[in-house]
C-alpha cells in the first residue's frame, strides 16, 4: 500500500510541478502522455480496491477485481522500458498507432454487429421474457464471437432439450422460433462472410500500413523515444519507490536551505530573453551552415571547372592526333600511287 502511495505521490508531483502555470495546462501536458495515464489509473484502481476491501466483507470480490485491473496496468507499463531498445522501441509506436486505428474500426464493426445481433435475437426469440443479460448476450456477445469463427449453432437451430415456455430461464432453454430459423441461419452466413472476409482483412491492411509507415522511419522514432525517456527521468528523484519519500524529504530540506538542485532543464515555453538568444543562435547557425554550403559548392565548381579544362585539353590532343593520323594516311596513299 505504501509503495503504491509513493507512486501516486510521484504522479501528483509530475502533474503539479510542470512548467505550465495554470492547472488546466498542467493537466493537458500530463495526460498527453498515455504512460502517465497508465500510472495514474493503476494507482487509483489499487487504492479503490483497498478501500472496498476494508469497507465491507461483501465487496471483497470487487476489490479483488480492481487489484487485477491495477496489476494489468502496471504490467503494461513495463513495455515503457522497451522504448530504449532500437528494435523494440518502434514496435511500441506501431502498437499505439494500431490501437488508434482499431478504435475507428470498432466503430464501423459495431454498426454491423448491432444490425445482425438485433435482427437474429428478435427473430429467433421474439416472445420470451429474457433477462437483460440474456438480451445483451444475444445482441452483443454472440455476434462478436461469431465474427471470429464461433458459430453458436446450438443457440439458433437447436431443438433438443428445449421448451416452448415463454418464461423459461436463460441460457436459451426455450426453443427457437422454427419459422425464422432459416432466415437467421442465412443472416449468420452473410454476417460471418462479411466480417471474416471483408472487415478483418481491412483491419489487417490498416495494421500493415501502420507497420510500414513506422518501420520506414524506425530510427527517428527510436531517437524520439530515447529523448522522451531522458526527459522524464531527468527531473525525477534518484531513489525508486517506496524509497522515493527520502528523496522528497532531502529535496524539501535543500529547498528550505536555498540549495535545491536545478530542475527544468527541458523547457516547454521560453521567456522573451531566451527567445531572443535562441533566435540569435539560430541565425548564427543558419549563416554558418549557409557559408559552409557555399564554400562546398565553390569547391565543387572549381573541381568541375578543372575537370572540364582537363577534358578540353584531352579533346584538343585527340584532335591533333587525328589530324596527324589523317596526314599520315594521305602521305601513305600518295606514296603508294607513285612509288
């Protein structure tokens, strides 16, 4: 518990001690990094689980579920350390971009899932008094698994060990309406063909595009990730949680004594003086680069001119030799006619 509290305290420090002045700007800068959201959600879920555990014995199962969710978030955070690897780092970027594409794809997929789920559920079991979970299962869960190849034929076309009682309990002890089973099976075939052949291949094509896009600039993405890691850990305390509390105490003592270490080496906004200094540096760098480029071009022009002169001289020598050769041929012809 103390370890998670120190983690949450570190997240609060990152949120409050950022460069932007207003709290809204700090929150925007903090939640811009999805790794920060993973850390915060993991700590909050764990603390909520502790509260439920000690509040009532009836909520222990819920507390255990929150513990598991928190564990999932912290295991996911381990992939953050893959960013420093030049091969695994770009793969994290690929996964993040693919998840964005997956969200848009799921919006399209949900439309077809609802259309098929409602049509089949209302046609096969039209008069039953099913529970809310049974309706949810028939409209959402069953079509979702059917899109991945699970047919669930026993819930649509089965007639063994079922009853026509409208008050029969779920899961589907009632017999399906036989007059509409053929209609439902036709819809099932069309739905499986559409989702497995078209939509899933569309998703694979989207993922392939993202992979190619990131892989072509993998070195650039890896360097950017390395910079983000260095930037995050530059101002962090030296000791890890839960010993991080010692670093907080030492930092507070140094600040009270006026000897606190310099922080904020990576700036987001600059003062007018720093902006002017940066502009002078950029102009100087631009002029230096321009001069070096011009000198390089001049050297290339000089070398090119020398090569052209050399080629012209060689051409002149070739012409002289050709003329000498023509004279020799003429003299040979004359000597051969008049020996």
